[in-house]
């Protein structure tokens, strides 16, 4: 029996690095843009990944409304 390696990508809506939005061309609001997820999925598909998982965090909206987009708000 041949074993198969299954490759996946996980996309976290609030990001993995608190200050990554400060990168040139970055935005703290990219998680709200459909095109962001579409681009990420296309990159995963081009890399022949088997699945893409999307994580949503319900508390993101209140953090953005309060204007607190920092690591301490997580």
C-alpha cells in the first residue's frame, strides 16, 4: 500500500503576526476582502495543496470598531 502525503493550508482571518499589516502594501483590514482569500486559495491550488481551511474569529469586528488593532487586543 502506497502512503500519500496530504498538504493543506490554514488561513487565519486575523493573521499570525500582529504587526504584519505594517508591511509595505499591507492593510489591517485585508481579512474583510474576498480577493485576499481568493488569492490565497489560488496560490495553494497552484502549489497542488489538497485543502484550504479558513478560520474566522468572531471578536474581530468589536476590536476594529474600537480602533484597537494591536497584539494586545487578541
